[in-house]
C-alpha cells in the first residue's frame, strides 16, 4: 500500500508533464548553456589558466560574441532555474526531457565555443604553447557526443 | 611649493564635499521619513533601512576618503569606485524603496500630487529600459573610449557632473528593470529581459575593450587589472539584478498557476 501510494504521489507531482514538454526542453537547453559556460570559466580560465582573458588576435566580432555569450550564460542559468521552479509549481517537470535539453544545450554551446569562437573569431585558444590540434579534436568531439545524447533523449521523450 | 600642494589638497577636498553633500542630505531624510511613516502606518521594514544605509556607504566610499584619492592615480581603484557608485549603490538604494517611503511619509494630498508628477511623460521616457541603458552603459562607453576620461581628471566641474551622472544613470537603470517602488508604466518581463541582456553584453564588451585599448594615460598593466575588476565585479552585481528580475517574474506569475488549477 505504501508503495502504490508513493507511486501515485510521485505521478501526481508530474501529472502535467506532457503538457509542458517544450518548456522542459527549453529549460534544460538554457541550463545546459549556463553549466558549460560556468565550467569553461571556472576550470579553463580560473583553475588551469589555459584560456586567456583576452588574446591579441581576437577579432572585434569576437569581443561582441564573447560579451553576448558571457552575459547570456548567467542570464540562462538564473532564468532556467526559475523556469524549473515554475515547472515544479505546475506539476509539469519531466526529468528525462529536461536532461535531454541540458545535454543538447551544453553540446551546442561547447561546439559554438570550440569552432566559431576559438577558430573563426580567434577569441582565445584552448591552451597556449602546445600543439593545439588534439585539444581542438577532444573539445569538439566531446561537444558532438553531448549533442547526440541530448537528441536521443529528446526523441525518446517526444510526445 | 608646499602651500601649492596644500591648496590642491584643499581643492580636492571641496570637490569631494560637493559630491558627498547630497548623499548626506538624502541619508538623513530617509530616517525622518521612517519616523513620519511609522507614526501613522505600520512599521517600515528594517531591511529596507539597512539597504539604504549600505547603499549610501558604498556611494560615499567611492566619493570621499582613501579610495576616492587613490582613484585619481590608480585605475583599479577607479574601477572599484565605479562598481560601487554606478552599480552596487544604485541597486541597494533601489531595494530600500525610497519613493514608497517618501509617498507614505507625506500627507495624502501631496502624495497624490507627487505621484502625478512621477507619471508624466518625461519620467516615462527616461525610465524606459532602452533609454536608461543608453544613458548608463552608453555614458560609460563615452567616458572610457574618448578623451573625456582625461578631461574629467583635469576639470573639477566635469568630475562632479560625471560622478553624479554615473550614480543617477545607474539608479535609473536599476529601477527600469526591477520594480521595487510603485512603477506607473510597467513593461513586460520578456522585453526587460532582452534589453537587460543587451545592456549587460555592452558592459562586458566594454570591459574587454578597455583591456585591449587602455584609456589614454592609463598604463597597460593598470588597464588590464581594472578591466578584469569591471568584468568580474560587474558580473556579481549583474547576477543579483538578473536574479531579482526573474524572482519578480516568478512571484508575478504565481496567480496564473492557481487560476489554471481551479479551472
């Protein structure tokens, strides 16, 4: 009895999840964006000091892109946290779909950072004074894997 | 020579006093307002008074005393002052709801008259997030990318005007996005979010621009330090601003949840 009650309780908490499928996905994507930007800043800028704050070869468009994504990353983190709270409030949270969104958002940002920002806009490189090719490959392949996991999860939960 | 230095010192002190004077007046007025308001209405919240005190401490730290002196020769100190005067003090003062207190403290008839004035088209115009952002971040771009920065340190009148502008524009900017006091012309959360995102982007870009292209007479090393203070220090205050904006959205949309639950 206890178990079936718990099950019902649990179901009740997510009773509206099909109704908020899109919102779960976007909340995840925004959060994924923010998470990757945070990891990038905390690990590669602050702890390892691999990334540079500013690289003399940066194109002006690189400064604009960096500024936009920098502001957007904490905007997305905070905004998606409140959207998540809102989904719970509406009994519309869907863990699997939300996770799918996170993987997709994280991968997309990682790929954008790795290809457009590092390579085309020359914002900064992953690391300096080393052979950069293996770093770039690992970085972008990892991004692709994240995107694939995200897409699979989103397809599985597509109603 | 000595007397000349003393003369300059005195002169700096007078400039600082002129800047601090309005803050001292407003600091005291708030407490008068709290006493008047408490006579007829329920207790004015203590945390609002605390925000008021902290906001004024931040503003005054940047305008008078050791930090203000150092800011003349050290760009990092100047940037810390900028964060305190243009971002943190306005946020704290906005959170202390001074206009609400003012309207509560004065007689009802007068309060009606004042709120009529606050509703006019001029205030509507300048408190539009786009205009407020241009006044605030646009002003900073003007200051750091033109000779204005140098002229400010040579001309006292300019120095005073720019510092008042930095505070007022910062305050206007804050209250155009988060509504603590009564706000007659409210705009949608989506609109405010997008404008805020653009404004914060412009702030981040300016930080890195200063890093790359130091203002004249600022050494590269000092510009780099100052730029990073602006970039990361600005983040902290911007995060608080964004958090409050979304929190207000979360609270405001609560009713729609209950409305749905009933139907």
